[in-house]
């Protein structure tokens, strides 16, 4: 048996130099930061100045705990997160199965529209919003269909670099009030801001793709507990980068919008308003750079979801219907993977013909709210049982963070449902 390659936990060992291996965390963090998150953060700055900086930072810590728990499950047990869910009962497969099909249909249209908005602004004499949306969806399909994780990671890191440099650069150019920024780290709740603060903590960087982190860790070649320090470094660097990015958007909202007493439009179009203000204050070049950063944030989410959630669906289908099970190394070329890619791309294009897709936006928000408490509370359950070796089970801090995030997302879920136009 000595000639048989290892296929269990200790298949590979981490090298001494770890910084150059960072990648899966940036992929999951960038995927979770979409146009809607940029708008929500800018609006927080517009309405409350620097007061809610602490909420944005706490939100990043919550995402670190969720992604770390997902990665720890994969590395400590050698099982995927869906295998863990299956161990909690058949109800998880029913819940997740319905969710991933409906969510994919709604998200596909939302992501394509968000990617199209900056392109229409950059090329006003070019194609329509609908056409740009279709082009964005097809580009996402091509990027994932013909490439494996290694190339997807490189593409994502390029987009992360662009959006980070653009947004942080603009924030520095605007000039943050360092004293107010530091004071904003002290928890304070302005009048009427409770639910808004919870939304800021829960929204930025939080989507179903947090559950895909373990799959990306595996695709990177990290297997077994020996990779735990690497995974944790990767995760912390990624969300520290996201934290800086979020603070930069708060600075833009506080200095550019709050000071000028300007209100943003609803939804992703609010970012176009920021572009207009930047053009008035700093000129066309700065405004166009911001739109490029806007596109990078939106399109990186397209690529990340098209790849990561398709991996989740492939694993889900293989466990629900064993005849469709695919070996781990073949998932990215499998029929289930490509079937879900097509589901994300083509059926949602029909929704682009809605003239005022308010119902679509509301549905997407509610669907997102239903997944995050499921993820947080099932991870809390799984990582406190004998399914995980004792040394890798939750400690007190992990339990507090997962429980707090589960409660936070439940509150947000209830609020989203209450806000529906019944």
C-alpha cells in the first residue's frame, strides 16, 4: 500500500512561506462584497458620518468567524459542509435544495444588472443596460466554464486589486477626518439606527458564498489540520482587506455625501450618484476610475458566485442522488456543475426585461436573509459535536461569535420579511 497516493487529510503539507499562498479568503470576501454592499456602506456614511465605523469592523469580524468555521470543518473532518448538513437530518437537504435553486435564479439577474450599471455609465453611447447585463452574464459563464479554480482565483485577485486601489485611493484623496474616524470605533447608536446598524454588520461580505469557502480551500490543495494556520491567515488577511475597503466607502459617504447633504438613489444606482458627485468635485478621470472600481466589485461577485455556488450545487446533487456523485477533482468539469452554471446565466436573463424590478430586489434580499442564520447556527451545532476531533471543536470565542451572528441574521431575516409589501 505504500505506493498508493494519500487521499485523506494529510495529502499535502503547507510550505514555510505562507503569504504567497493567500487566495481563497480573498475570493470569498470579494464575492460577498457586491454593488449593494457598497451602496449600503456609503449610505451609512451619508446618514451617520463616521458613527458606525465600529459596526462595519464588527461585521468583518463576524464574517471572519463564519468563514473560519467553514474552513475548519473541511480541514478537520475531511468532509464538505454539505456532508455536515446531511448529518443533521434530511430537512437540511430540503431547505438547501429549494434555496439554492430559487436563489440562483434571482441572483443571476441581480448580479448581471449590477455589473451592467457602471458599463452603461462608462459607455453612454454603447449598448443598453439589458444588453450589458447579458454580456456580463455570458462573460462570467465563459470565465468559469473553461477554467479551473487556479485561473478563477487569479481573475478574482485582479478585480480585488482594482476595486481596493480605486476605492481606498479615492477615500485618501477626499481626505478622511482622522479624529472622527477614530471616534467612530467606539460603539454608538444614533437615533433610529438600530436596524440599519444590524444590516451594516450583517450585509457586507455575507452571502451563500461563505459556505463555498471550504470548497475553495480544498480546490487550492489545502487538506488536513496541518493547513489550519494557513487557512486562518488567509481568512484574516482577506477580511482585513475587506474591512479597509468598507471603511473607505464609509469615508466616501461621510466626506462626500454627508458634508454636502446629498442622498443616494435606491439600490445599485446609488453608486452612479457617487460617480456624478466625484465628477463634479474631482473631474471625469476620478469619476471613471470609481465606475471601474464599481464594475470590479460587481463582476467579481459574478465570477465568484458562478464558480463557488456551482461547486455547492454539485456536492448537494451528488449526495441527494448518488448516481450523480462526482469525484472531487472532476467537479469543475462535471454535468451538475455546468448545469447550475447555465441555470445562473440563461433563465435569469428573462428578468432583465422587467422595467422596474423592485420585486426582484426585495426577493433577493429576503432570500439572502434566510441563508445566513442557517449557516451560522448549523456551524455552531456541528462544531460542538464529536463529528469534529476535540482539538478542532469550537472554543468559547467561536461559540460566542457564531451564536451572535446567528441571532443577528435571524433578526435581519424577520425584519426583511416584515418589510415586504404584504
